[in-house]
C-alpha cells in the first residue's frame, strides 16, 4: 500500500476544512482531501448567511443570550462566548480575503433577520448565495497557497489510531488505498442529513467523520439533537430545496390550506420562533391533514432581488414565489451533536481535531440558532490553527509506526454517490430514521428502530463504506434519543413531552465500543441568565 507523510491532514472542503487549511498553512505543510469535488458541500448551499452582531444596538452579549435561549439550557456557555466574540475577527478576515458581502448604498453591510435573533444580524452575499461566495473565495486562497495540496474524490475510510493518539488516515482514491501519516488530523467532514428520507443536505452528508472518529476511540455527544428545518420545498426531489429562514425574516408567513396563518397559536414569536418549534408546528398541522404553505407573495418583487438563487430554483420546479404560496415541509438539516471537542477543537484523541458540523463543542445546545453554523465552522477552524501553534511540535516529536488493514476493497467502491443514495438499502435506512428518529420520537419507535438497524447492519453495512458509516451514526442518534427521557429543543419525545429538571444540565456521550450513553462531564452547559 502506498504511504504518504504530511504535517497536517485536513479532511473536507466545506468552510471548516478550507478555512482550517488556510490558517494552518501558515505553520505547516497541509494535505486537504475531500470525497467530493471541492465545491460540493453543504457549505456551498448555505443561503441565509452568517450571524455577526454588527448592527446598531446589537452586542456580543445579545448574540450570546439569543444562542443560549435557542439552545434550551444545554449550551456550553464558554463555547458560545468564544463564538460571538470571535465573530468580528472572522468577519474582518473574510472581508480582507475578498468575500463580496452585500452592502447598502452607503457601503454598510446589509443585515438580514432570522428566527429568534433579537436583532437583524445576518450578513449575506449574493442575496442568498452566502455559502457559495465564501467557499469560492476560500478555495481561491487555498489554491494560491504553496503549502496546501488538495485531493478531490478522495475518501477517508478509517482513521488510524493507537488507542490514545491519532496517527493518520486510510484513504481510498483513484482505485486504491493510500495510508497517510500526519502529525495532526483535522476532521471537517460535515453532518449526516442523508440519514433521513427528507433532508436539505447534499448527497455527501453521510456522517463519515463521526463514524470514523468514534471507531478510532473519540466520543460522540449530543447526538439526539438533529435539527429539522421547517421550510424545505415540498417537492418529490432528493435532497429537498431549502427556503431559507431569512425569507420569513423578510415577512413571508406560514399558512394552512385555507390560507390562515397558524404560527401565533404555537409561539409568541410566531413565524420567527425557534426552528424546532416551527418545524413541529408544521408537522402538527400536517398530522391534522393540512397542507402547509409559505406565503411568499407578501414580499412581492423583493423576493427575486433578495433571494435570486431560491427564486431560480423555485421557477425551475414550476413555482413562482412572487405570485403563489410555496408548499413546504420539515426536513433534516443540521446536527447539533458530533465529535466531542473542547473550545480549541481538540478531541479526546491526541492529534485529532474537529471543526464545523462534524464537531460538537456544545455551542448550539439543544437547538442551533439560525446562521450560527457557518460562523461556528470558521471560528473553531481558526481556533484549531491557534491551538496547533502550540501542539504541533509535541505532535511532530511523536513517532509511531502505523499499520492498518482496509475493511473494503475497490469492488465495494463501485457505486457513485448518486447511485448509492438512490439504492434501495439507503432508502430503507432513510425511511426508518425518518419514521422513528424524526421530529417526534417514542421509546417504542426507537427500540423498533434499534432492532431494525441491527438487521440492516448485518444485511448491508459490509457492502459499502458509506453504509458502514451511516449505520454507526444512526445507532448513535437512536441510542442517545432513547437515553434522553425528556423533550428539549430539537429532541421531542411524545412519551416524555416536557423538559425535565433532572436532564437540564446533562449532555449525553455515546461510545462505539460499548454502544452505551453516559453523561458528559467537565465542559457541560450553562443556562441562560
Ligand atoms: C441548504 C442549506 C442551507 C444552509 N444555510 C445556512 C446558512 O445560511 N447559515 C449557516 O450558518 N448555516 C447554514 N447551513 C448549515 C451549514 O451550511 C453547514 O452546517 C456548514 O456549512 C457545515 O460546514 P462544514 O465545513 O462543517 O461541512 P460541509 O460543508 O458539509 O463539508 C463537508 C466536507 O467533507 C467532505 N467529506 C465528508 N466525508 C468525507 C470522507 N469520508 N472523506 C473525505 N471527505 C469527506 C465532503 O465532501 C465535504 O467537502 C445550511 C445548510 C444547508 C444544507
């Protein structure tokens, strides 16, 4: 097997991976690998923007408070404070690098409004093409950097670890395995929305990073907290096109089949209530036999100017948001949980760092505030680079001989990403997860799901590395959802419909070796003041 050596291996080409690579290239030789083409990621799809408290009257304290309120008492307050405080330097850096954020005629950043933010604070680019603009700018910088080499269509099959220390990774690329030895490995592999039948996530969001990290001995935390976005366009395509929350921020309103607004019945913030509340309200309406629409006609011609990408996609699919309400439905969108890290991106395994959606600092608590995710990816990618300034010499000094046996052969990699996601086995897994680990959960459904996952694992997981990864993450979500016998934020148990005081300060940690959950100790939550 071919062996390669690098200072730092970065896995993933979303904003987290690209920004980490860029920052780390100032101190080390970086190898960046991604299983897709470089621009194919959830990051490239991000619409609404990035939350930064730059508006009149806004403050870091208000941003912190809104994030904690949305997180339902489960956030790691220290991480939240880091997120809000570092948002300004990240914004300055993105402007310096050339991200074309939208400005008004006076040259001031335009600020959008999204759910549960107490101020307009969402900066955006190209109207609703924020993610693509940032990814494009970062990639240009990465390509100009001599210290970074980029490898596309390169799949990370396993991390290599000796129990306490991550030593590198086993890759599959161009029909063969390659073993990479690295002083430090940065996981930036994004989320796992593709576990669900209804999702806004790209075909590449299959939870690989969480699976390989847990196999190597890292811990997965808060895995029961999957965020379902309220307003995916209700059309029979996979993944579902997202109608950004910023559209409601501009005045669009959710209505039932009779054209009646209904969100006032569910929350004082009505259409701008937290995502979990809005998603469950829509689900509730659907259970009552209603179709749900987003009345975008109230925006008139503003829609096309402010949301050109969404407008184009709607038109392609036969809808005109200016003249007709859009049919919408909830869809899996984001996972608050992931690989446990401290506030510097360090995981429980020495030499392994994680940032972006794959990681879990606890910053989002039980429910992520809109537009905090791109920010999280950027802030903590930068923190990893800062941490590695100290850590890298210690890492480089450690010499260990790596050996690993591939679990899969080239035969197993025959399916393309599209074929894999269209496969009946994938559909079956997504259907099971949607039914029993979706917006509304019960012990009986989750127990049934665990048993079905076990059967599915024996039948399918050994036939493709992505299936192997998907089932691990599905198991972590299911076991964590069973463990949390209460409802909080995005995790709703119909058999335990209320928040329970005894769970208020408990975050769950899942270990692959035992398939058991235990409470996270140490950097646990702090609630809203
Ligand atoms: C439609 C949509 C709109 C959104 N809008 C917003 C928004 O407006 N604001 C906001 O803050 N957040 C938004 N989000 C969420 C946000 O985009 C993501 O949480 C964030 O971009 C995650 O960035 P990331 O770099 O961690 O992961 P990603 O952008 O998902 O990138 C992951 C990368 O890892 C690679 N990868 C995965 N597995 C492997 C493997 N085994 N081997 C090699 N490479 C691998 C993938 O190919 C990809 O390049 C949105 C999400 C979606 C889906």
